[in-house]
């Protein structure tokens, strides 16, 4: 599937937003990818997550894990397509961790799935959880890579890579223009 066709899906589902946004990373941006608006349609979830599943099928993962909240739908659909156990890590006191009795067994091969990657921070937190539990990370799959090639993982795949502007809050021209900021992510930003 081409970048143009994927972008068309985002536009058609009103999932590519323009304005002034504070991202989960704390950075500011004039664009925001609301993957939940795309993933609410089973045919789009199946298509985009299928690209991730197909890419990592050769690695033969044993389990899929995602950061909550945004990555849960991605991980669940990738896990369904690969017929794998699917876990998620969630925040408690600001830190991602396994809860709800989820476990990663020693030497299990684990695929990390995410909806949008900006800095790679959430995916890295999940990678650390996998390694701390004795698992082996086979790769990271994401729907949108907006890191500008800054997110570095041993094996990384995105259905679409977009070079979207981001700013540190103190350098944000949108803030300097007095444009109100929106914080659409699932995590409370500081």
C-alpha cells in the first residue's frame, strides 16, 4: 500500500488533524495523527495492522505487547492476525508496567506494537519491560512513524513515515502566536 493511499485513509476518517497540539512526548506540533479514528473501522485496522503482522511474521514472535492506551488496538489486531497472545503495559504513577496478571516468560520472542511513534519513548519503555522480564524483542511495529528517523530500534517497521514538524515548548512558534493548544493524547501531559 502506498503512502498516498494510507494518507487518504487518515484524511477520509478525519484522523489527520491540523492545529496546535501537545504530543504525549511533551513536544508541540501543527499536526496530530489520531489513529483511534482510523482503527475504529475494522477494515482499516485489518489492513494497516496486517502490514505490521506480515512484516514480522518471518521473525516468529511468541507474544505481542503494546503501550496503553493508543497501542492496544494495534497490538490486539496484530496479535489476532498472527494468532498470538497479546499483552499491554499501562501507566501506574507515570511509569509503564505489566499489570492485570500479564507475564512475559524468559526467552519469549516479543513484538512491540504502537500506534504513533514520535520520540520512541513509550516503545522504549515497553522494550525495557520485555528485557527486564527475560523476553527477547524481535522488533517494533507502528502505524505512523513521525519521528523523522530519530526513533531507533533494532528492527523497526512503520506502515507510513511522515516528517512532521515538532517543537520544544519553549521554541514553539504556535505558542508565540498565542494559538490555543490541544492535548488530544491519552496521557496527561505535564
